[in-house]
């Protein structure tokens, strides 16, 4: 694998960083140990500026190159998941019920490796802004960092990010111009009926049957209201109601997720879901209240930046190990907020066989760290060459 030679020399050090981060997983914005460790490494590396306390525990580090030029942003997420680890590795989580099951410890390590190289060589013009972000999994930390003004404050001109991809060959890169990942919304429908004895349903207004009717009818939005070539997923993931076998309850609760790429499709879903909830409620003699929460927007790459990033990836991994026309997927990513604020691109990078993302047996492949760090470093050198 043609990683940058100097970065290859960091492999053992990067493994130490990554495995320490893996042992101290923290959630959402509450990352005191993680952010302190990252800040300590950045100071050791010798970045020119370190700005902490952004979006609570996020930070931006600045490295200055040789000569005037723009600022390129590179982002890594730092938060973990509320999952109990089952890897059995020596560096397993020491925080009960929390683990790095999505590889953010690896993402952070890749960016630290790139930082070490860029400080040593400074073979670029302008500046690099290293964005270490909290709360990707829950909370939209990227959006908060954008709201707090990092793009203007640090004069960031373009921005890039990577996510590891278990199951894909080590070092394979995948991206695409345009939509890459979906917008994600959450819906909750609270149903109020009138409970009673299970032997006397005629005396009740049954929220259980209403919940079943609403959950089934919602699926017609995909099959009958949406144009077949417009991507849309609606999944009912929870129905909670009742306590015992001979009592019809008073209430029921429905919850689920909506994935879209197009704002008009999203708007249609919101309206149809409201109509269906109310119409079904009337037919069952109950009331239904829809709470529709708009979440992360679609992760949409800028075409020119995606092409450039794919070219850099080819330099690192070879032409036959880069896919630059990948089909969009229905997962979501809050890097989308940064791509709404500035041109840029997001890529997936293979890390070989192993448990999938968000699985209790997942562990980041340390062999991937020098590859990702090399990609970030060459991205900067090619985007902002000296002279």
C-alpha cells in the first residue's frame, strides 16, 4: 500500500493513540477524557493554534503552511455509542455500556497522524484546519460547530471527511458526486384511546388496533404517494402499548425513521403522515398526535471536490481500488451540515473484514490509520501546493 513513507513510520504510535481512545469511549457532547487526550497529542505534535470548547468538547487546530493561501478543513468525529463491548481485546472499553463501535477512535487517529506529518513537513501553502467534532452519533455536533461559526472564524474554504467501511478491502475508497447518504428524520405518533376489559372491546376505543392500522397505512406513502425513482425509506421501528393480556390499554406509541434525499419528498412524507395519522384515528375513534422531527440533512458531495478527492485516493490506493460513482445509501451522517456550509466531499475507506458498524464485536483496523492519514496529507498538499 503506497502510504506516505513518513506516515508509515508513525504506525506504532498511531496504534497506541487509537487503542487508548478505544478504552475511554464517551457519548455525544460529553467527551472530557477524549478531548483532553486529543488536545494533549495536538500540543505534543506542535500545531500552531488550538481552539477548544467548540460545541462543548470539540476543537479546531490550525497548521500554517509556507506562503499565503486558503484554509482547507479536515474533519474527524470523536464520540462513541451506548453499546456494551464484546470484542474481548486487551484494549477494550473501560467505560461500562459505552464503546467505539463505529470507528471514530480510528477517524480521530487518522487526523492526528496527518497533523503530525503536516507539522513536520509543511509542504503546502495557506493553512489546514483540523476539526475534531463531538456528537456525530446523536446531537448533530457538526451542525453545532457550523452554527458556532467555525467556517467563518477560521476562514475555511473547503472541507473533507472519511468514514471507515468494514467488509470492504483495506484501503479501498468509495465516494460519489452529489447525494451520498440520506437525510434522516424521526417520527413519533402518540395515540389516545379509552381502555377497558379485553372481553368487552365494544366499550373501549382501542388504541392497539389504531396503532396497527396507522403503522400499516404509513407504508402506502412509499408504495402509492412517492415516485418510484425517488429514494425513500419509512420504517416503523417501535410500537409500545398494553401491559397484560386481558386489558385493552388507553394509549399506544409508534416510532420510526424516514430517509430521503429530496426536500420535496421529505415535505410530502410529513404531510401524508399527518393526514394518515388523523384519518386513521378518526376511523378507530381515537386521537393521534404526530411529532415529526427533522434530523440530519442529506450528505451531498460537491462534484468538483468529490472528483478531486477520488483522484487523491487513487494516488494512495491505485486506480482499481477507488470507486467514484457509488450509489447513494440510506444511512445518515452529520458531516452533511459542513457540506451545506462549504464545498467539499465525504468518502468511505475500506478497513477489511470484521464485524460491522454499531456491532458489539466491532473494532477499528489499525492498519487503516496510515492509509487514512496519508489521504488527508496528500489532499492538503495537492489542494494547496507551495507556489
